[in-house]
C-alpha cells in the first residue's frame, strides 16, 4: 500500500515530503520491516514510549510511580540509546531521514523531564526530526500541567516544558 501510494503521489508531486511508518503504530523497532522506497523525500517515522512502565503510568492513583533514571532497572540514557539502536541502524544502512512522530512521558513520572531531555539529546545527535506527544491533548501528557497528578489546571512553567523549549531552540533557522 505504501509503495502504491508513494508512486501515485510522485506521479503528480515529485517534491513534497512523504512520511511513512509501519502498521504496528510506528513502533521504534519496525523500520526493518519497511522497504527502502526508491523515491525522493521519503521520511521514515517511528514512535517511542519505552519503557512503557515509565511513560504510560496512566492511573495517577497507583503509587509509587516509576521514575527515571532508575539504575536498579537499567533505565538511563544508554538504555534509551540501545532501544533506539534498530532505528539508528536502519538510518545508517539506508541514509533514511528519521522522524520521531511521537514520544513522551506521563507528567507525574518522577524524572519525566530528564527522560525527555535524554531522548531529545539522542534525537539531535542522530539528526532525527521529532514531535512531542501531545500538546494540549490530555492533561496527563501536557507539559503545561504540573508534575502533581492531583492538579489539573495549567501552570506557568514546568521543567518538562523548559526541556522541550530548549530542544526546539536547536532547530530554529
């Protein structure tokens, strides 16, 4: 389907970038299952929410919360780098442009800002494009809400918001 779609788009538009991702919710390990498309401006997208025990603590009433980093579980920047190794290898083998279409961490996870910073540092090191999930979609993901799950109104600033704004500054032209 992707190959046919790319061919149809390129028949009428040879330049506009096309983003493709796997059919398993763009899991970060799935690029190896995608072909290398012989067309210009193809961008390969992944999502990253690893470890899920950290990023998806969706019940704010279930404490204690998993934090980051956590050396007892091996959760640190090198762990994240290892989890992204397959996507990095795909990029290096094919020269593909990689776009992290989604990444994020539940706001009440202790160290969520450090998790986001480590990921952004890796994405920037690898020259990957990225988008945070999600801006103003749900308070649990929002960088405009405090780390306290009991507070459900926006606050002027959070460490997570500062990390994202600093990351975005790296890409201002």
